[in-house]
């Protein structure tokens, strides 16, 4: 056992030792890690019960709580930041209750066996940079079409045409068909020429005006001139912004799944 700050680690603690460490960690806004055998009860917009199993519980210094199984990257139960924690020992059981007021909900974790408790004072000021693939950028446009332009409505993606596959196919607010070619990095002449081939293939069958949009973070030096010559357009599409859209979407889905 080590009680030196900013790290406290107890292996196979008693319930009393674990209770004291948890209360101190929560009051001091430390990151807390508990490994042991537990049950989990959720009550709020719905009710759920997770039967007994060996799991990892994490309480972060912002008041969020996560319960992880030994497999998978997603928590099986969780509470967002800002929780109030109530911890108490009941005989041979340690109860940790994370409570929110708005909306009113709680996650109650009951540990019967505890293998490890660790409390850490962590410092993290590193900036997080999230980057998207072209597939991610495509998904972002499909989920939030205004990333491309207001009024755009996707019809399909990976649409097969004679020269290949169109990344995103849709209509603009004026009812014109829109063919979108996506590039994750600076787009060059090749991308513009590829888009032009898609446009030619679709115009032969379309009964209305067709627009071609090259969507990328930037375009190469001479590409704008090529686009103008071919009657095509460039739209700035930020991979980081696309990644943020997908991240918010996944977070929303995760929240709806657990609620």
C-alpha cells in the first residue's frame, strides 16, 4: 500500500479501506479506479440492472462515472460529468452512487469483492486533434448535409456511374442535381477531372441541371482555374469539423442506447 500523494494504490483492500479512499478521492477531485466484482443499478428515464461480474469502475475528476467490462471499448454503464457521489459501506459491500438532478437519474455500483483501488491526481493540458478519413467525411455530410451547403439533400452515396462511384449524390435547394467528390487532403487537377467524368456520365441521363462540387480542405494552386473551365465548384470541407460531427453523433447514440 502506498499513501504518497498524488497517487494512492491499495491492493485487495478491506471495504472500510476502500470506502475511505473513495471518499477522499471524490472530495479531492482525483481520478478514481476500482477493480472488483460488482452489480450496477441505473434509475432515471428507465431502469436497468447489471448482474454480478468482475468490472472496472472509473470516476473522473469532472464527476463523470464509467463502468467497463473486461472486453469492448464502450462502458456498459455511465454517468456524464457533474455527478454528486454518495459512498458508504454496508457490511461486506461498498456502495458508490453517482447522482444527477437534471435529469434526475442515478447509477449505483455495489462492490462485494474489491481487488484494487487507485486514486490519482492527473494533469492533462494536451490539445486533442481528431482527423477524418474520406469515408468519415462522407458520413458527416450524409448526417449533416449543411456541412456542404444549406438546403442540400443527399439522395445516395457511392452511386455507380460508368467512370466509377460518386461519393455523394443529391439535390440542392433549387432542385438541381449535385454530384460531390470528396478529398481528405488538398485536391488537385486529377480530382477535378474525375468529377468532370462523373458529371458527363450523369448529364446524359438527367432531365435537369447538374452541378459538380469538389469538397476538400483546400485545392492545389492551379485547380481553381480547371474547375472554372469545366464549370465545377469547390467547397471547403474541414476534416476536423466532420470528425466533430461524427463524434457528437456517436455520443448521442451512446447516450440514447444507455438511456
